[in-house]
C-alpha cells in the first residue's frame, strides 16, 4: 500500500508485520482515502491495526505546544483501551512528536485531567468517561477528524448507545469507522444513522473458527467439571484461560486449580483496576499459566500464545461463545477450545451448526 508513510512501514517491519490480513487489506485503503467504513470481521482477524495504521498515517505534527485531538477511538472496556493504546505506542516507539492519552473509568479523574493538559493527537477511551471529559471541557472534540467505534456490538450490549450518540453530536464533520465481530439489528440501525456512504467489509462467519483452532465438546455434569478442567490443564502446553459466567465461580475454580498445583489467578470486574492490570501482565509474561476470567477478558484482548481456552460455563449467546473461543488459535498459533457442557446444554445450543469443525 503505497500511501503508507515510510516511517510506519519501518515500524511494521520492526514489529514483524510481514503481511496484511484480509481485513487489513480491505479496510486500510478505504480508510486512507477518508471514507466511512463498516467492518464485520471475527475476533483475531487484525481489526485494530486496520484502523490504527490509517489514523497514524493521517496525523500531522503539531509542534511542542498543546496538541488538539485528531482521532477518537472508543472501546467498551478499559482492557481493550489499554490494548489499543499499546498497539499505537509500539508503532510510535521510534517516531517522535505524537501523543496518545487513555481516558477510562476506574482511574482517577484528576490524574487524567493533569495528564491531558498538553493535549493529544489520539484519544482512546470508554464512552462514559470520554463524555464526562467533554462535559467538563477537559476534552475539546471540535478538532477531531476521525471517530473509531471498536467492538461496537459490545458497546451496544453494555448500554453505551446514548453516550456514543452524545459524543457523536459533539463532533464536527468527521470520518467514522465502525468495527464489530458480530452483526445485530441494533448495530445495523446505528450504522445507518452515523455512516455516510460507507465501504462495507464483511468476513464470512465460517472464518470465526479458523483451521488452527480446534473446538472440542465434553459432556459432563456440574460435579465433575473441576476434574475435567484439571485433566485439560495437565495436557496444555502454554497459557490457558478458563471462562466462567459468574465472578464467584471464577474465584472458586481458581482456588480449586491452585489447590491442585496449577499457577492460577482469577480476574473479574469486582477487582481494582491496578490488580487486574498486574494479573494480566503476569499472565502475558508467563508468571501465571492459568487465568480464570469472566466476560472482562473475552473481547478484544490479544494475548499471544494462549494454548487453550476452557468454557467452564456456557455463555448465553452465540456471540459470547465466539469471542471466548477466539482467545486461542490467534496469529497462526494453533490452539484448542474445550466446552464443558451438561446434558441440558447439549440440547440447548446448536453447536454442530456453529462449529463445523467440532471434534
């Protein structure tokens, strides 16, 4: 893609991006041309780089004074905001003159206000906290040229629609990119209202479970799930995530796996943000081998090298099922997803239809 500036080509080379994914090949050229884009693509397909690269490529140096925001990236969770900011900062590691700030809940507002006094070229944040800064006039949106709604389906499911609409009403004329791993009627209505003659990028749902990810179903009962988890963990080669639907269950499973000798920690929304951040860092660097998690880690968190995912509880929707199993088998690394199902759940969910590769 000839439009990409040389400094970003070099940054991609340093970070070992050898080729673009299908999503990136389709999104980046349209985004570079300033077009609105809607992206429906599976988790792990490379959506973050698909919008981050055009955003960075369009920035113009603002000098040493206060920087006015040119791009606003909205994400549903703090974890995803941090992940996106990390991608941006890695690309900018050897490129000077650009600033990025993260505005999310769970962090001290006064600290955020102080850190944003010099402004930023890119703002990454959750809808409610970004809107709070707009109301306080600590974020002035009138210079924003590009709006990104990442994991838009999750934002709608979490009830952020009014905040998102309020933010959009505060922006000047701008380019909009909407990205989602699933396709819902409510999302379709939102896209119709905010996108102008968009380029539509759809990746077939069959690619949600790529060939390098095997999905296995184990029929069991509640009383034997813990032993099944331990059996799977004994055979796992790298890091493992165990998903539960409830916070108490995540702690319960974690304590049980620890008693069996596994290096394990639990993570959920009741925890302090700094504790969650430390646990995620330990999991990424291999200090912790097993992570028991609720939905807080199911979306958008790119954790390289996850060997195995275990669904201790089966989620309520197909979308959640897709996102949880998609934490493994990423970036061409093989992985296994194990679904622990009771007899009632076997009949309740259309697994054979959802997972044609089920073994």
